[in-house]
C-alpha cells in the first residue's frame, strides 16, 4: 500500500521548550493509524502541524507526495481534519449545514447524499443540528469532512465526551472509512482500549518523542509470546518451587496465579515437576497482552484512560 502521509524528523519548540522532538512516521492507504500518548505528549501539536495550523521548525511533512510547506494547497486537497467537536448552525438541519459547506467548497449536492449514506444518517439528516446527540454531531462532522473526497482524515480525540454507544458508532465508522472506502485515518487518543479496538497500527509518543510504532496485533503478541498464567494449589508451595528452580522465568505473582515465560517443550517438564511435588494445576492459559500493558511497559506509565 502506498504512503498517504509521511512525517520526516519533525521538531517544534515553543520558546526554549522542545515540544516535538524529531518525530518520524508514515500512514498507509486505507489504514487506521493510532497516535497514542498521555495528555501533553505532543499529539495535538503534531496534528496542528500536519494540518498547517502550526509552522514546522525542522523536518518535512508530505501528503500524497506533496510537501505541505512547498505545495500547501495541493497537499491540503487530500486532507480533512476534525481537531475539536464539530460546531455547526444549531437552528439548521444537518443537511442544510452540509449544503452550506458543500457550496463553499464547490462540491455538488449529490455528494451530500453520498456522505450522508456513508455515515449512516439518512433518517436524521433533515433534523435540526441542535437536536443531535454528541455522537451524531461527530458523525455529521465526519460527513462534512468527507465532502471533498479526502485521502486522509485527521482526528484529535474524536470520542471525547461520548457515551459507550456513541464511542462504538464513531469507532465502527472510522474502521469502515479505512477498510471499505480506502480513506486513511490518523486518530489521536489517550484512551488505550479504544485504540486497540480501532487501529491497525499505532505510534506511541511521550514527551514529544516517538517510542514505538507497530501493528497492534504484532505488538500485543510479541509482548506476551511464551507467557502462561498458572493457577496452582497450594500457592505458597508452588511459588517456593518456582522461585528455587526458575526465578528468572517468573513474570508476575498474583493471589491465586503465577505468570511465567516458557517454551512449549518446557510446559510439559514444568507440569510434571509440579505434579511430582503434589501441586495441583487448576488452570493453564496463554497470556494475552493489551495495548495498556504495552504502553505502560514502553513509557513507564502515563496519564491515560484504560
């Protein structure tokens, strides 16, 4: 897949404070790229530079091969962005709000019907904007952003303030746009669970620096490869046995379980050793990592929502 958005060694300072430190990443066609980090990590500043709302101190940003500083208009024709919650005319219908924007952009009215169908608002599009829930307002904002057929959509914390149903609606819509419509989605958030469910690829940023970029499934799988959760009785005897024979393999110890890193061959050996010492095995399951665990391991913690 081709690269739609490329950031190369981007840096930005406010006064003497370095906010973005040599950030590089790329977003491919038709993928949801999650920009993950705690509050104050530099997510919004990076997005504002991508959208041309802030100048770049050093480095290069390109959209569809167009440098945003040298070919700003050509680059921005391929971009749409929602940095905050959509704010439209409350006394007008959703359709009339879209019609005003379409006229300003020189977009034909038939495109309005297309984007309304894409975001699934056919039944409510003639209702006044002020009657919409926050989730519906977000969907209408996405419809507005889609009017000019962008190649990439940039969203900053799109699920902030939404209830669980609204969050799921937005999440499913963004995945549909990427995987069915072929529109790349670059979405920032500090809500880890949402990012894991929504994104194909994530980039983790902290203190203005990229710490890790990778496929979500690959990141979570590699972090827990070979980790198994044992539920054993008696626990004190099991812990003593493992600490004496394999202390370097123990990952964590809970009230009624032990997590230990083993190869498949070593599982059989350990099981026999446990039974020989009259320790009962009441549960044995491979450990599945979450994006939360990956984030905490990479950053050492942070102001995030799980």
